[in-house]
C-alpha cells in the first residue's frame, strides 16, 4: 500500500505540472517546453519544500494517520509576453493543473464503479488528486488559486491583489499550513469539507 500511495503521489504532481506546461505551450509560450517541463517524468517537477511536504504527508496517510495530503511541485515557468492575453491566459495555465487532477480522480472513480475490486488501488489516486486540486485552488500566491484570482479580476483590482499576494502570499500560506487549532492547520479546516464532499461524489 505504501508503494501504491507513492505511485499515486508521483502521478498527481506529474500530471498537475505537465498540464500547466501543456496549456502554456498551447497558448503560445514555449518556455516550459524548452525547459523540459512538458514531461511525465516526476523528477523534473520535484520541489524541495512543497513536494517533500506532500511526500511526507502521503507516507503518513499510507500508514493510517488521518492527515490531509497537501503540497506543491516545482512551479512551471512561463513568459507572459508570449501570451496574447497575459492576464486571462495566465489564469488558464494555472487552472489547467487542478483540472487535470480532478480528471484523473474522475477516471479512477469510474474504474472503481466498474471494477469494485480495484477500490483499494484507486482510493490513493482519487484522494491525492482531489486533495492536490483543492489545495492549489486556495487564492494565495504561489498556489494556482492566487493566479486564477488575479486572472479573473478587473485589471485595476488585479494589479493591487497581485502586488499584495506577491508580498505576503508566502507568509499567509505558512500561517495556513502551520498547526494552530488543536494541532490542526487552518488549511485543513478550510479544505477538508470540500475534499470530503468531492470524495463522497467520487467514491462508491
């Protein structure tokens, strides 16, 4: 089961980052492709902090400890000057990652409904992909949600929000991640209901 959880972890982060790179390339920016990020090799997407955090939480979860796996991979770089509509296209590039994770979760959910004996294999893939998607949709930089928020705001407000999140986003993220309420982190309290709702839909 530990091997299955680690494999699910590798699939989740790889699909997520490759989707960012694919969308950027489709929207006219070859930066990620030229940097080798348009790849299904999990090593090229490894981030020393975010991916290690996610790996540790995945390992704890595989051992039966009820933690919510969250973290991030090495960010995919893109050049907004290569995009036709930098604000909108940046949001689409960011959105591609979480959407790809949800699609993977749906595929494994369908397999579980069709072949119930695969449930013990599919569960880690569904849980990790849903968790990674929901966590990254939190509207704070450097998560995808921050870029999506900036992308959908009016231009004048988007600039101010982007400036604020660039200055304080990492601090806010650390506050959310660090344990505070009864040993639980704020981020767990925020995303757990959403994750549980999606799991209720996806799991038989």
